[in-house]
C-alpha cells in the first residue's frame, strides 16, 4: 500500500492525539531498537551494492511481517531515496524519520503504519532502526509491540550479535540492547520558574539524557524536553525502560508543583502571559516558526490550567507540527519561501484558533 | 592547544560534569557552540554519535604518541577499517570490530556504559551463526580483490567458501511452523 502524503499531512499521528496517561505533560513515549545484519559491513563501510542488498532483504522481511498473524498493523513502505526533499522534511517534522535518514544518500527506506505508531528505518546509522511511538506515558505497550516486530523481522535473518556485548551497532553508544527509551515532556512552568537546569543536572547523575527539542534551525522548540536512557549495555531492556519510566512521575510532579506555584503566586502574570500568547496567535498576520512554538507553549499550558476554555489539547498539539515549514507547504499544496510561509502560518493559526470569522475547526 | 573535535585552535576550555566528575574539554569556538547548544538536534539519537566521537577522541589523551600511532594502525581484517578511522568518525566498520578492537574499545565502553557485558534480549535465531556470517564480509571483499588482480583460481576458491556459508544460513527451526509467511 503506497503512502498518501496529502492524507497524512491533513491528519496527525497517534503521538499527537493528546490522549493516554498524563498527557497534559507527557506528549509521547517512544522506544527504538538498533539492529544490523551480521553478513554486511556497518553503513560507514557499506558499498552502494551492500546498501541495496540490505534494503532488499529488510524490505522482504517487512513484507513478511505484514503477512504474519502475530503482527497487528500494516506497514506501508516508502523508498526514501526517491522522495523529493519537501516530503523528506515533512517526515522529519512528523518524527517518522530522522534527519540523518532524510539527508544521507543511497538506498534507504522507511516503513510506517497508518496510525503512525511504527516507523522502521532501513540504512540509517544502523541497517535497521525499529521505532514505536505512543501518545502519553505508555512505554509498556510500546515495548510489547516493538519486541514482537523485532522477533518477526529476525525470523529469516541473522542479526549482528555476540554473547558478551549483545546486539552489535555501528556506534558503541548503542551496543548491547540497542534500545533508546524516550519520553517527551512539556515543561513550561519549570522553564518559567528557572528550575529546568537543576532538573537536567539531577537526571544526568542517574545516567539519563535530557535534551530540548529543536525545530527549524537551532531554536529550542516550545519547552519540550526529551528524557532518555544514556546507557544501553549491562542492563536489560526492562530495566532500562523502568529507569526512564520511574523518573517521569517525578518530573510530572515537579512541573505540576511549578504550575501550582505560578497560579498561586502570580495568577495575574500567568493569566496575562497565556492570554497575550493566545491573542497574538489568533490575530497575527505574519509569524515565524520560532515565535509560534514559543506562544503555543504558553497556550498549551493555559488550556491545561483551565485559563483558556475554547481550544482542545489535540488541536494545540497538531498546531505545533502543522505550522512547521514542510507541513505548511504540504497543506498549502505549494512551495513557499520563508516570508510567504510566515503569512501562511499566521493564516493557518487564525483559521484553527477561531481568530478569523470562519469557525475554528477542532480536528 | 588544538580543538578536540577539529584541527582549529582551542579557545574554549569547558569543564563538563559527567556523573558528577569534572571532565575537561578543549574546543574551538564553533565546536564549543555546537557542544553547548547542539544545532538542530531534534532528538537524543542524533546526539549520541557526536558524543561517542568526542569520547573516542579522548581515548587519545591517556596514550603516549607511539602507543597511539600503533593503535591507530590496527586494521580490522574483515572490513578493513583502521582504528584511526574509527576514532575520527566515531562509527565502526563491521560487527567484527568489536572483536578485533576489543582491548581498545573496552575503556570506551566502560566510559559510556559503566559496564562491558550484555544482559538483555537474545535473538531467537542466535547461536545460529552470527560470527560466521560476519566472515562473509571478509570473503566477499577478498573475492573482489582476487578478481581485480585476475587471480581467478583464488576467486573461485573464495566463491565456494562464500556459497557454503550462505547455504548454512538457514536458521535453526523455531517451535512454530512458519505457516503465516
Ligand atoms: Zn573545533
Ligand atoms: Zn571490521
């Protein structure tokens, strides 16, 4: 089944649904596994012929997994090497492929399901990168799903593996389990109260990595932070998942406390900040991606605190992604330069936040 | 002093805390900026290789010049990558590198993971022949080289060896018959 980009552009993936446990603060939970075929060099040393052969073998394994009764979804296969740049940028914004896969060369592909839970990248940094993403805090079902698909793909191939070091990966930072467990959180109150650095440092001490999410260029994106395991060797998949899962409720609690503090100590300032952000987004005639992300972050917190009543969280979540450059252009159906994009973005925001006379559409 | 990430002059001397331990970094302006505010890294996955590269470069710090020169010249017999190339790019060439560079990689693995032994999932088909399969990389490379120098006798010998391993690729039977494939 081919992937319909126009249909994909209009909708939004599972992880943007804004449902699932703790979804006011936890945006998404994600697990990825890095795997390589034993009989080929890693990507850095692979010839074009090797890459083509790897792609062929794994393509066949994905097709076979689709046919298996054990696999519930249906993966659509996309030959990334044949995609125009705008479509690749679109998939990056949607978090369905990495920048590395988008920008590299040679045979490479991704398989995605209609709900955008699965993304299986071929010939990225490793031969195979399997990823499962869920809305809210839900690592356990993500693990179950990814474990099953990993087994299915492996049925007819030999993964690079040795008893001592586990799954062998192109980069020693991934060796062992090859797992990266990430939870994306929205932490605006910790940013406003300037506690975010303290939180970062305490997480680093327990071997967890925290990173801001970046949008276009190097601008930090709307107070979103991703917490993930730093190590992959010497602990089991379940232990690594637990390490991340255990810290998330603590972060949620800190963020809630910071929000309560803001409501209690500076209700007017907070309400003003949220209302101004909402006002600008509903009325601007031209707006940059950076400003949009910044303001949407305040609006998102405002909705969760009941300060804004007439927008739903899934709408706000969707706007974060749909106002990014490639999405805007796909939705407009044409290529736009930076200044035209800013106008288009403002129009899109007014339309979806009810700033224009035509009624806001919530999804 | 030269920048640890490129060959420019290091003008930034950063003390980074890794697990509460101070860790000295000497970087040029560009690399320091990238380190402090990583550009367009939309997620953790994309940051990790950069970190490994940094760590791989730090390997150099503890070694004497001669020792490092000796290490750098080591070459993987399977894929042909030198240890120096790995140190430069932070990515390995093939699965066998973990075996042939095991001594050199051990301090790096300890630095990254605090551990050197896997305890997680085991592939179902494993035991099969992962390490033998990896030798295919060497055999195919050697065959290509034999063909290039018109040593057809050697090339056909290698081709037979390759076939043999490829035919033994069949994984041990799993419990369920693959009726759903
Ligand atoms: Zn530099
Ligand atoms: Zn090698």
